């Protein structure tokens, strides 16, 4: 890797904590030095020395139309001419809200935020205010932002009170968070049997994308929905990653589940900083100014993000968009598995819509965080660096998902596969 990146990283560490503004960017999970990006276009990102990389990170999901799509850029430039922020309502917020409620039938009212973390934090506060209860349920390996209530791991026993996973999170906060194994129907049943009348909400990634990619069973989701209904707990689908990514109706459409609340992230602003939470009218009407649950944000509904999102939805809603996206993912993952098998490398993939997961394992596809953790992260690191050195940019962690865009060409996919064949062969000889 270029010495230029090391120089830039060293400079960054002088005044930026750890040299990065989000931990995964530091390459801690794979070793080495992060690549500093100067620009991006279509399926590619370019470093400061103008080296091109085929990008399967896509700013962690929102670049479903590729980078710098002309339709989006034009919309943002027009928005800039009109002003960057007003701290007052604009008609564009209404347009986005109407479109999301049209595409996601479970959402009757919605509120914009500035990030996915804000959206999940606000949804949990709303659920607590609506139910008058304190306890929340989350799952091992699911990430819902860095608010205090969510940086919690399981206690020594599955149904014990939680323990903070980050310094600075008070134990009094953590004790209200119950952490269960993902995709485990019996753990859900046991949890509600013990705490059912104390649980305000369950928050879940309907398809996990922060422990690599785990698609849970339909039975898990059916059980979760029924238990929340029976115990009057709020079911929150965190679709920050899956919303408008696995399909136009999100993961909830794929599983046929109607959550009570849903959260979204930066994809609804075509990659600009934005988030949202919404759901049943009777719950959302507890948010100020309609109700007593306070939530606010000066930049919420920022006009640049709203107008970028409007332009994006004009393209996502075209016939066949997601079919074409999914076909590319299937072509890539099926052939990666074939190439790994030919090289004698234990390797598996999973996919849904525009998302995919890569696992170095000879076991069955992982069903939860513990099983993901048993995969070979050292082999992943070797594969990651082998691909990066040859111009393929994957997520720098064995616990992150991959993303496809509409701008990835057949040539991009074939180059990725040719590169993987070479890297797999080198790994087999090591």
C-alpha cells in the first residue's frame, strides 16, 4: 500500500482521535493503513494518488446508485443554490415523508433526524414513553448506533441484566437492556416469559448487517412479532441498513412482518447525513409537539438531504431496478464460492437484494454472532488486503456486509472475480 496513505494517517492522528472519525475506518480489524479517498464516481473510489478501486462499501450502504450520480448531484447543486439549512419546514420534507409512507405501509407518521443513531435512540425513547416501561431487548451482534442504552452486551447469564460494552455507559443504563442471541426463537420466548410486562420494546436488525450478514429464519420473526403483540411491547425494525437496500419495501416486506416502528439512515438522503423513524400513528402521536416524548434537531429534514432523497427515489422506483441489482449480487457471490472451492478455500456467501456477506468457514452459514465469530478472520484479512492491493475495496472488517450499486458493470464484476481467483490461489499456496 502506498506510503502516501501512511503519511496522511500520521498527519490525521495529530488532531483527530485515532486518526479517524469512525472506528472501523482505522483498519483495526484487518491491520494495515487505511486508504485516504479523494473522490468517487460510479462504482469506483479514488485515493489521493488517483488509484481506482471498485467499491463494495458504498459509504456503508447508501450509494445504491453509485457515487456522484449525475441526477443526485444536479439535485444537490440546485438545493445548495437555495440555501444549506433553514431550521424551518420545507415542502421537500413532506415529499420525502409521503414517498416513504407510500412505499412502507407500516409507517403512518414519520420524523426526520440527522443520523441513524438519532433515529434508533429516538425510537427507543418513544417506545418507552408510549408504554411507560423501561426495559428494552436487543440482540448480540446487532448494531443500532452508539447511544448509551444500546452499547450493552449480555450479562453472565442469558437473562441477566446487561453490561456496558463501552466505558462511559452507566451501569444503571445497561441494567434496562436485555441482550439475547440473534435468530434464537427460544431465547425470545424465555425472555418474554420472565420480563414480558416490563419490556418497552424490542429493537432488531431484520437482516443483520453488522456481524457480517445473517438472514434470520421466518420463524424467528413470526415469533418476535407475536410476542411483542401479546405483551404490548413495541417492535422496532432497524432498517438503517436494509431499508430500500434489500428491496423497495425493506426487509419487512421480504419477511411479511409489520413492525410498530421503523428506523432509517443515510440512504433516504442518497448518502447525505440523514435518518428517520416512523410507524403507527397511535405511537408516533406521542412525539412532541403532539405528545410528551421530546425529540428535536436543528438539521432534521435538511433541505440538501431531502432533495437528494427525492431524486434518488425517482430512480429506485423504476421497474426492475432491484431485480437487476440482485442479479449482480447473485452473479458475484455464486462465482466467488465457485472460485474458492476450486482453490480449496473454505468459503461461503449469503445475499439478499443489494447486500451480501462473505465468510471464511467450512461450517454451515452462521446463524448468530457466536457462529460468525468462529469464522476465520485472519483469512478474511489476507483476502481483504489481497483484493485491496489489486484495486478491489471491500469492508475492512470480517463483521461487515458488502453492498452492490446499480453502477457496477459486468466488467467490474468480472474484474472482481478475476482478482479473487488470483488471491484465492495465493492463499491456497500459503
